[in-house]
C-alpha cells in the first residue's frame, strides 16, 4: 500500500493548513475491505467452480445414460426380436413385407388376375373441348359414394364439365379429362379406385335431358365405351383362393402385405426372421455403449500432461455405475444354449480402451445357427439388454443416485451463493464503518494541522528578545 496515495504530510504554510484532508479515506477503505474480502471470496469462488463443474458432469452422465438406454429398446424384450422379412421368388410378379405377427414358412403364390380400375370414354363432341353440352344437374357415383354438380353457362362445355368434376368437393375418386381425336373431343372418366364394385355412374337429376349425352349406367351404356373394366385381383396362397379390390393385399395371410404386380402361375413367398435388422440393432447397441464408455472416461480421467483431474475422477457413484454396466455386459446368460451364452460367444469383444467391437461374421453365424439363443441373450429375463435397462432405470429414477447427487450439488451451489451474498453485505457494512471512522480521523487531523499552522504563525509574530553583550 502506497502511503503517499493515502496520507499527505501537513504543510507548514497557512495555505497548506487550509488545504483540507490529510487521509485519502476512499482509497484507504477500499484497500482495507479488499484485503479482508479477497481471501474469503476466493475460497467461495473456488468451491463454487468445483460444484458447478460437478453439476455439469452429473448432467453429462445422465444424458449419456439416457442416450444409451434408448438403444436397448430394440433388444430388451422378446418382441423386439420378432422382426421378420417376406421374400418373393419372383419380384416382378409380387413383392411382400412382413410384421412381427407373420408366421414363418414358405407359401406357393399364383396370380390369375390383377385388380383394375374402370375407365369410360364418351362419344365424340364434334365441336371439340369447347363444344356446349347443356345445363342442369349431374350426380356422379363411384361405388357407394356420390356427389352432385351444377352445370350452368360457366361450365357447360366438355372441358368445363371435366374441370367441374375434378374440382368438386366430395368427389370420391373420379378423374375427368378431355381427349381430342380426329372425330372431336371425348370426355374420359377414370376411377382412381380399383375393384369391380368401384364402377362409375353419371345421372341427370334435374328432370331434364340437356345433359343426357354425358350420362351412363349399367342400363344406359350408349354414351360411353368401357375402355377398362373395373375388376378384382384373383390369386391364391398355398392353394387357397382369394379376391381383392386392390393389388395391395393385407388380409390374405396374417402379418403379410402383398403388392401384386403381374400374373404368375408359380411363385413362392418365404417368411423368415429378419436377421439383418436384428444384427443392425445389435451393432447400434455396441456403438451406443462405446459412446457411453467415452463419456465415462472423460468424466473420470486424469491428464498426466497437464496434471489436471476430470471433475468425477475417483467418484464413487461414477465407479459404481461403470461397474454395474460392465457386469451386465460381461455376464453369462442362461439362453438354453451352451454355445451362445455371452456377448463374446456371438462376436462382441472388448478393446484395450474399454470399448466394444463386433465380428460381423461371428454374429451373423450365431443368428443363423440359433436365433432363439441370441434373442434370450439380450431379451430374456436375465438377458444383457434387460439387465442393463433395469439397472439404468434404477440409476435415473427420481430419488436414485443421480437425482440425489444433482439435488445435493444444487443445494451446495445455492449455499455458496448465499455465503457470497452475505460476505458482500458484511463488506458493505465494514466499508461504511471504516469510512465513518477514517472520515472522523481525517477531520481531526485536518483540525490539528490548522492549529499547528496557527501556532507557528503566532510564535513567529512575537517580539524577539535580544541579549546585550558588553563591549
């Protein structure tokens, strides 16, 4: 502390006496308060930084466990291994997909007829698409659904009627177009729905006959040519016949969706377990665990180069969670098979850094050789994915170790914030007290300085006594 900035030496002159303060009260109080507050605030700040780092680390751990747990959903229940695939021996004739309810097996498929939509082509209107047809009201029907149109002077041409049909609300799927030939314009009505029941009918409902030239029904076929007949698909599976209004069929074989493409007399549908999907799910679990292991390492590591420890190095909770996860991964599981009863037995092994690797050939072989055992290895009551899911649930549950640690750390952080606030209040009070004391002292010193100056001047004005010396 520089005394020259805090205390000024009293002047011997009258001008100096009138100069005022001797002590720089503001600077002195500021330095005294800083000297008192500094060590305490430094300790609080250090503790706060440590707690904040711990809170962040626990949040990172929780997020990593949650992400890892999401990868278990595809493997932790027997139904997760229910993925199946359907294969056609002739993909040009039909394709197929399967869900978990499909029954494994092979089925002969014969397709004799595809579903087809009806299409009607009207007689020619010699005046072309702008030829006037007439005005009135039309009712169009497709299968069991109908809608009505009002035809007036704004839309009474061939093109106008086609546009009105396409724009009508409630149209269940009749598509209208105009095709012009050398003989004139033709109104073409096409069903967007296949099947023999989805036929088109057009009736005039205004009691007139101005629109009679565009009407059509099963008993009134003279105005149109049936270019395409509405018909159902006809096929058989394992010799059992089936008909469908659509070429996409879901009801013929449980769990199977067929997409019929062309006729065939001899094709085969094979339904088998979807090993590719299951293998992909296992690969995803391994990748997710490796990401979790990286998080474990980063939270509990020590950097020998910098000499800096990670926030959770040596933390008992982190060590416990790591140990429990590894225990589940490396355990032997009663799968009903002495060959496939551990992750290592299906090609999943541990690397030197704690991460896992997958031998795809070994895994594929295990799935092909004993799919049930691999399923039990992960999804059985004591399976790896089942055990991991149970363990992580207990780690993440409200009131569990992570939740409790988070709450404790937040309480500590709040307490440190309160200590910092209280310290600031104490320093404010100390500052006020010291300012009052040193201001009073300053006033006293200033007064003494003035008195000293006065006395000096008084003594100087007294008559001098001269001594007489004899010659």
